[in-house]
């Protein structure tokens, strides 16, 4: 596993310490939970973006769909 260096602003560190005490939770657990929520949120956003992009490429209005089609 690759080592990752993580740095936080001082205000973030202070909030982590404060919420850890208030919630009686381990800071590592709080970070894991927060990252899980972030990953879930981003995955949903990316899926919605992909669906919207796909729809934008495939959704034609009536005139665009029938443009150039001649029926005898």
C-alpha cells in the first residue's frame, strides 16, 4: 500500500478534536465515516452526470429525429 501524507488546516484539526470530544468518537472513525459519505455522494453525482450526458447525446426532439426522412 502506498503511503499517503494528509495535511489539514488548523481549523479542521480543531473541529476534529472538538467533535471527537462532543460525540465521544474516535477521530479516525469520524474521518472514515466522512469519507464514506463523500465517496457515496461523488459516485451518485458521477452516475447522474453520465446518465445526463448519455441522455443529451440520445434525446432528439421530434424535428431532429425525423429530419431528412421522407415517407412516400
